[in-house]
């Protein structure tokens, strides 16, 4: 069991998150139309943002926060790419696409400090080191690493665990400071069909679930026996992680301001 601030993560949840953290067909965001044209010239399919979300209906709930979808320009294009597709591109074009990810603040692009942390704290297999080297790029004189699905699969399990926990803690610090946060948690199972990708309010027995924004999942519980209620927010990346593990957090009475 792990703890990040006030959040407790079970070993089962962590194992499931590790196995589904990154997508094999990963989204690469593009704002520069010249890059889109070059990809078309190499027979690559590029989606508009709406086309991508419509054709990948689970992406918003499961992976949007992992890749920072909500920080991308509304009119951006998305290239869904596997390692096999990326290997078909010339290296200079691939590096320009990686530089575009850093400029747009796509998720899973790490700076030299993170690369140094990885090298200092872990003894990585040679095959993994070689793969990492092929995904290091430079922009404005700074080194960056784009963490991809194939790199993730080659990392030892302890490295993946520590990387995921470090990313969760970093995302917590980035998104904290607003709204009311719950203090106590219980975890229950709810069918996935109850969750919708729109602003909506609907009753589920005694539980009213409200999806206010794609960024935040809000819930309300009314406890008739105790005549009390509680309200709170979950911000990314925790909502997507709970969705992937198949369990959803529900708060008890007992609140604190974050």
C-alpha cells in the first residue's frame, strides 16, 4: 500500500495502473500544420481533436490526464502512433514531432532533472538504456526524454512503480490548491455505464454523481440515517487512475480545505 499526500493506493490498484498507464497507440499532439502535411506525405493518419475523441471513446476517462489532453489547443491535430509507425519516419521529422510535444506540454515528456533521477537511482538493462537514448531530444539547448509505451514495457517493475508514484505526486502538486478535498475515503465498485462524458447530474439510489468538467469528478452522498452530506473533488490524475483500476472513490463526511 502506498500513500501520496492524503491518498492511499492499494497494491492491487498500483499493479493495474502500471499495466495500463501508457497506450500502445499513443497520441502525439500537433499544432504546426507543416508537421501534419509531412505526416500525410508519409501515409500517416492524422485526426482532428474531435475525430480522435469520437473514435477513441475511452481515452478521455482513462488517459486524458496522462497525456495532458486538456492543456492542448482546441484546434490541434492528433497522430495516434505505435513504435512501428514511428520507426517508418525519418529521424529529423520524429525529433520535430517530439519537440512539438514539449512545446505543447504533452504529458510524459520529462526534462534533464528527471533523466538524471532515473540514471542515479536505478540500474537499467542495456537494452533499456539504448531505447531511452533514441527518445532523448533537444530543444532550446535543453535535453528532454519522451516516455513511450515501448520504453515503459522495458523498464523493470520497480522502476515503473517509482516512476508512476513520482508522476502522481508531481501531478498532485501541480493541481492542488483549489476547492474542497475529502479527508476520508472508502472505495466501492460501480458499473462503468453510469459514467458519462458530458455535464450531467443523475441519481443512483442514494448517491448523486455529478460530472462537472472533464477535469474534475465531483460526487455527492446523502446519508439519510445521519442526516448529513459530503462533497468533494477529484482532479487528475487520480480520476483516470481509479477508472483504470475499476474502483471509484466515494467520500465520507469529514472535510478539509486543500
